[in-house]
């Protein structure tokens, strides 16, 4: 018996890139497209494009709109959150005769 491990057959796997900052690829006009082509040729089926911050979220949305196999995940870093303040008031209490 050989001590070599058996080759992995990628065709039977569904590879997902779960954290890709596709907005980083801007040095050359086709750089992002080349990265995506290489990923899909290597067997990646879905890419989760991460967007953090208002400007980057817009870039990520544009990438997702024109590309198949790419989903988006967007949010804000804690340093971008508004400062803590008073809790906003809730809805007013029901008036007389209100039913629940």
C-alpha cells in the first residue's frame, strides 16, 4: 500500500469562498474579473463578497448585480457605529378603548 494520500476529487465538492473582499481588486481594470475567473475555474461555486462601510457596500452591490455566483454580506465595523445615546422612545401607549 502506498503512503501517498489519495487525490481529492473537487468535482464532487461545492466550494464556497465565504469571505472575499472583491473591492480590493482595483489596480487594473480587469483584475477583479481575472480573480473571479480563476476562482470559478478552480471549482468555487459561490463567493460571499464582504462589504464594510457605506462606500464599499455600494461597490459590492455593483459587483453582485453584474456577476453570477456572487452573494453579498454587508455591515458596519464597530468603529463606524454612532455613539451611544438615549434609547429612542417606543410607540405611544394605546389610547382609551384600544383593543389588543
